[in-house]
C-alpha cells in the first residue's frame, strides 16, 4: 500500500511534488462555508454540530482536492470545556470570562473532565474518517497552552498578549498552574481526537513569537515537549506538527527539543532561511504569504514556485504562513494548487 503523501512527508520523505493543504481552508472565503454556517446559526453552533462541521471540513476537499483535511473546530473550545464562558462578537472575534486569580483557576474543571462537552468534536472526527477520500489525511488539532492562556487571561484576543505577560510577572504560580492544566487537558483532548481517527495532530502556538528568551523555553518549548512526549508514548506512529508562529530564531532546533515531526513556519521568515535552519532537522510546513490568496496574478505564481523551489531538497508540506483570510478569492487557491502540482 502506498501511503498518503502527507504521512510520507511527515516521516521524512522528500517528494517530487509537495503535498498541500491550507490553514483555515474551510472558512469564510468560500460561499459554501458561509451557507452552511448560516444554516447552523453561528460559528460555535457550527463547531458543535458534528454533521455540519464535517460538511464544512469536506467542502475544500471536494472543491480543490487538498492532500489533508483539518478538523473543523476551534482552539477555544478546550477552555470552554474547562468551564469558561465563550462567545464570538460578530466582526470582532472571541470573548471569554477571564481566569486571572487562584480562585478562578481552582474553579476550572479537571483536565480529564472535558470530554462530555467535546464529544461532538470527536464525532466530527469519526464522520470524517468515514467520508474523506482514501488519499486525504485527517489532521486534528489543539491550541498550545501559551496561546490558549493568552485568550483566557485577557478574555479576548490582544495585539501584544499584555495581560498574559502581566500575570506571568505578577503571579507566577497562578500563571504556571494555568499552563499546567492546559498542558494536561491538551494531552487528553488530542488523545481522544486520535482515538476517534485523527491521523496527524497539530499544535497551534499562534502567539509563541511574543515569548522571549527563557520564557520561550518554559512556555512554548516545554509544554509542547510534554504534550508530544505523552502523545508519542500512547500513539507512537501518529505524527505531530508544531506551529510556534513568529518564533524566528526559536524555530531552530524546535523539532529536536519538542519531538515534533514537523515544524510549521510562518511567512515572516524566508523559505531559504527555513530550509537552511529548520528543514535540515526534518519536515517543514509552509510558508506562502496568505496575502497572495487575495491579490493573485503572476506574483502568486512566482511566490508559490519560490516556496516549492526553496524547500525542494527535503521533506516539505506546502501551506500558507497563516490562515487564509475571508477576503481571499477562491480562484487564487486553485491557481496556487495548479502551480504546485504542475509547475
Ligand atoms: O484551519 C482550519 O480551518 C481548522 C479550524 C480552525 C479554526 N480556528 C476555525 C475558525 C483552527 C485550526 C483554528 C485555530 C485558531 N482559532 C487559532 C490558531 C491559529 C491562528 O489562526 O492563529 C486561534 C488563535 C483561534 C481563535 C479564533 N477563532 C479567533 C481569534 C477567531 C476570530 C478571528 C477570525 O478569523 O474570525 C476565531 C474564529 C474562527 N475559527 C473562524 C474559523 C473558520 C471564523 C469564524 C466564522 O466563521 O465567523
């Protein structure tokens, strides 16, 4: 049996054509996504409706034939399962009740008490394993503890993660306790996704770049290493992709330090730099600037070829450097895939 292309790349194989998928490939740039979200009512209802969540996961696979599907859910469902209130303000983003005191931390549920709330997500995974084409890899995911903590501490997204940095400085014990709880809960959550049928899991540390020096080691590297070590003990053959976004120099050695099978790279670094500094240790994923999905044209073709060429010498999964944005043109996604596969 020839294995799926993404799994081959994750095992370290250099392929003539890189497999491709996109962060946020099921999203608002697609009219069929917007129609299904309207049917569900709102974004969170869509996440918890297993049939409809599976449907939006499948939409970009049908339209484009991506090599991987990513489970449709959100990194903020885990804190919700731990007991915080979560809602989305239209046009603004997530809002949640904050956790900043020892009492609020103690009031959260235990790390392994999240599965009743998250059961619909596991059901989405089971539906997808039945319905995806045989060649398409199913990726599960969770947020990394630091990134999830930044939302829980601030109660919303922040430009500089100021509230989380402030709590880390003012009450180290509460901050570290929250990171600890999230680390254990993430292990429990990803384990259940794998049991349900996820073939690969990805850890999204979107705000890793704001951790400097020893903080990066303590709160980006160490939790990822703990999560990956625990998952590998239970599921030695399930590859893990880590995305410490905007880590810069922190990308160097990240796979070795954490045990990740692949490091996803954002577009603040060049593919040549990432090939020389990161791909020498194994598979990398990335890193086309998502703006090309809006602007298109010859610049998109040239930039896509550039990424493919730079990573040609080693294992590579083509992706954007961050999620595709709602203003992207679906035709540009088709042009990107055509360029990757046919030159
Ligand atoms: O990649 C995928 O398509 C899989 C599903 C997925 C979503 N969010 C769906 C989503 C994944 C992997 C995420 C991860 C996520 N969620 C991250 C880490 C990756 C990143 O983007 O940096 C973060 C920080 C979140 C939290 C979150 N969810 C924010 C800040 C927002 C609002 C901003 C926005 O893009 O609207 C969301 C909402 C969200 N998550 C949407 C989708 C498709 C848009 C919701 C809608 O339909 O209105």
